C-alpha cells in the first residue's frame, strides 16, 4: 500500500484515542503571488500561490481565486486540528449507491459505486466523473461524498472507484493495490469510457488516489479516455513524504493508517498464508507503521527491492512532466502528510497542460473554509467544479 495518504474517516478516528496534545500551528513562508505573465485583469489573491504552464488557460474560469483564502477561525489555524476535525465532524451527505464489482485481468476485483437512479435521470451524454479516494478510503468518506454531490448538482454522472479491499470491495486474489500500480485505474477508465461513449470522462483523486491518477496520466499519454483531471493533497514525492510521516505528531497518523491497513489485511489473511519468497506476512499483519506493512507485503507484491525502493519508484512527481491531459493540482502549504517541499514546482510550471494552486492552510483533506465551513463541503469543491465545467464547455 502506498505512503502518507489519509483516506478514511475511520482511520483518523482511531487517532482520537491517543489523547495527545496538538502541536503548535505550522508556519510557512509567505506565499508568492501568481506569475507576472498573467493578464492584468486576472489577478489571484496574494494569499494563494498559483503557477503552471496552463495557468493562463484555466485561471479565467476560477473566479474564486481572486478572493483571499480565509480558513475557518480556530479550526483552520492548526493543520492537525483541521485534518482531524474534517474527518470527525464534517457532515456526510446521504447517498444511495448501486455497486458494480469489476473483474480485473489478473482475477482481482474492484468496486464501482454508482449513484442509484442516475442512469434513468441523466442523458447518456452527461459528463462522467470518476472519484479516487485516498489510502483505505472509499465511497463512505465525507470528502468523496461532498464532491459527488457537487458534481451531481451540476448534472454530472459520478462513480466512486473503490480499490481492492477498500469500502468492503472484495479481495479474491493475494494482491491489494499500491502507489505504483495503475493497471486497475487503466481498466476502470476504459470500462467507464466504453460504457458511456457519448460522454466526456474526467477524474478527481485525493492523496494516494491523486498519486495514482497523476502516474496514470503521465504514463498513459496516448489514446486516453480522460478529458481532464484534478489532483488534491497529492504526496507527489513519496520519499519526502515518508521522511515527514515519521516525525512528531505525524507518528499518530502513521500508527492509525497502519491499523487500518492491518484491519483490511486480516479480513483476507487466508489468501496470503501460503505466500513464499520475500513476503513477511507476520510483519504485515502486525505492522505498527505503514512502512512495516509496505516492507512486509506491498513492496514484494509489486516487485520492489525494499520499501524505500518502492517509495522512490512510485512517486507521481516523476510523471507530471509527461502529462498531456488538462490537470489541476491543489495542495495546502501546511499539509502534514503531503509536504510542501515535495511538490514538483518546476515540472508543473513547465508543463503547458498543468496548473497548481497552493493554499496557505488546509491540512490534509481539510480545506475548512468558504461559505460551507466548517461542517459542509471543502473550499476546494467549487474550484474543482469550475475547472471541470470549464473543460466540459470546451474552453
């Protein structure tokens, strides 16, 4: 499984039991304003850092960026409070799903959760959006459901891609998924694209899902079904993310995620009991850190020499220069799990298909700001939707 990506409310809730004090607010250097090459009439607020080769094309559609990013008082002033508050207390929209279990070429299964009734409600050419949650996350998570509702309210068809073992997706072969593995996403995109051939297809990924999505875009440059994509709180450089993940309060996230991975693994442990070679099933089953889980299981499953080798060769920062699909990346400068210093600024700035927005606060999967804070949709939802509508309208 991949590094440094909080994906589910259940994962964060286990942090609550540690009852450790929050660290002081994370401070960052002042955020630079957008490039001076932008037209004078289009000036994002100085509280936001904006760059990228596609900035001039995308920025006019994102009117919200002319306003200051204002984190919700108190909650949004500390990155850990915001991260945990968003997981515990953000409301979860009620959605009825119709599940489709999709068999992969290697015999494994992923689960696609479609909104019940949308096939009858929506025309066949309605734009379609695939949502990729973070590590151990799925269609039950609040940030996923809020994005789903935002898109549906705009007349879009939405499907949540639950990876193997996540959101009770069946595991029927001795393999889960990882930050490096894009084959499942490739098959899902092809499947959904072929089913709705009259529809333009888009994708939004968070955290681990964002890393996988950007790797897919960078490696699948020809004949791709996707017309556009959004990456949110992407760890990008997994080596840097791993370094930060094992420091200070982040150790609490590490333990919580390891517990979630072990819980999923133990449900399917019988599939792995006869695995030979370099597998260390006992280490994976009792992992105290994500790195232990990756060392015992993930890196072996996907052919890496070590967990460090896995992180080095699974980073989406190495792929973003090759992306040919319109891509919006949104990061928080104080994200404890997707470090600011891991963002590939130069490659994004030089890629004519990419744009990056960095907010001064936001935590990880937080962004408690804007008109719906603190319990409603993240600040990012309106930005994401404006971007997708901009692409769908052919601008």
